C-alpha cells in the first residue's frame, strides 16, 4: 500500500489491495478530492489518516434500473414532503456525519472533509438532494457530479423512507439530465433494494472514462 505525502497524485488503481484499499495519507484538499473522483478513487476512513479506495467489484446504479417499490409510491406522492436540491448542503453533510449506523462505531466525515466538500459545492461539483417536511430537513444525500456520472457519498433519514424519497427523486432527475451511472461505492442492502448492482472495476473505469 502506498503512503501519500503532499504531492498531488495517486498510484494506478490496479495496485489496490484485495479489499480495494489503494493508498493512505495525503490530505483532503478539494484538488486532491477532484483528482481522486476523476480516477474512481474515494476517501473512506475512521480516524485521522485518510484512506483511499477503489474496490473491485464496484457497487453502482444505472438510473434506468431504478427500482421503486409499491410501498414507496404513495410516499413519493405525499404532498407533505418536498424535494429540494442544494438548499442545505452543509446541513445534509452534518446530518450524515451524526447519524447512527449499524456496524459502524464512527464516521469518515470529518470537519476537514466537510470544509473541502463545501468548497466543491461552491464550485458546482458537490450537490445535495433533500427531503423536507414543514420546512424541516428530514432526509437527504450528497455527492459529487462530474459529467454524466454522480458519485454518491452518504445519506441520512430522520424519518422512515426520507432518504429513499430524496434518492429516488434525484436519480429520476439525473436520468433526465443525461447521467448514465450513479456510483454507490460499496454494497448496502438499502441501495440494492433500489436497483444498485455490482460491476467489475474494469467496467466501472470504462464508464468513468
């Protein structure tokens, strides 16, 4: 495994370990994050040292394969919920940081990461999709959009199905805008139920290119 320093670079993703870990160290500067995502690499760690990943296989969602369960359809039509984009980016990130998750003791969303993503949001690269109820943010997700790909980072719900509400609306909008792939990074049962699937790293990198 490669130890990064202040130099802005990453080793070839084919050098990643079996679990997908490619490198450690470096910083979370916006420029490094842009370089990472443009090469299919993402940060994910618990502690002070960034860890950089490019797993094989890769968990992705093709927007045309989005699955909407029958039980979600009345929720999507419920007038008490509102779908909004980019109206509370930092709030979404901080909710993702604070939410309790099964099988996780901590969070990879550090203050440094939040500040870098705020910069990327101001540059038009990082986006939030939000579910609101009575002017209260109750669910959402955030990530990075580059060209026809969206790199999903994290989501949260304060009420049942709120993150699904935001995710489904956003994927439908992304498809209309020509996005061909949503990167979900690593497997979750939650996203599998929405149509996400495993593809090889090689196939993912072809889509990325």
